[in-house]
């Protein structure tokens, strides 16, 4: 009988320790995704755990030709379903496990940083993560990150900035 109790006790302790190492859900988070073709175009998307979102679109090329700055900005509140989906996608992306930079191994001059630069900022609780990506075609990314980018693209289609 005591072997059976000892075995159960060891199993319960092992499961408890295993759960401590499980990925925690996001808490008090803010997230910003920025994708830019330097000097031409930039789109930035912001989400937070309170359901706020902001989409900003900058057309530098056309603004420079018109000699003005006219960013397009859309701000709003996510629906409960959208907030749940944003939180789910961000959790599955596991951004804190990603590298800090991708595609910067090759030296580039300051005027030619690549065709597209992506910057990500994630804060959850006391954790912060900055990710910079250049030359996305030469990199392999985790599936969670790819799903996050697909989600952001679809979100921008569903919430157009006019």
C-alpha cells in the first residue's frame, strides 16, 4: 500500500512541477507590429489586453511627392471574439521564444537595409521582447509567428484604413 501512495505522490509532484514550466497565458499585454519598406510605405498594428487596437498606414513615397505627411489611422475597440482571437494568436506565436533579430547577419549600409523591415514589440507582465526582421525570404520562422502575420494581414483587410 505504501508503494502505491509513494508512486501517486511522485506522480502528483511531477505533474505539478511540469505545470510550473508550462507557458503562462499573456497578462497585461501590449503588442506592436510594424512592417516597412524604408522610404516607401509602413503599416503598424497595435493591440492590448483591454481590447484597444490601432492601425496606422504611412505612404512615404506619395507623401514625399505631394510634399506633405498624411498618415491614415484607424483606432477602435475589439469585439470580445476579436480580443479572444488576438490573445490566442499572440499566445501561440510564443514571441518570447523567438530570436531578437533575423536577417541581419549580412552587413548592409545604412541606406540599403533591405526591401522590408519588420519590427515587433511585445510586453506581457514584466517581460518585454523586441524582434527585428530583415530579408524575410532567407529565414525560417516558427509556425506560430507565421499564423500571427496571417492574422494581422486579415485583420488589416477586415479593418481598412481609409
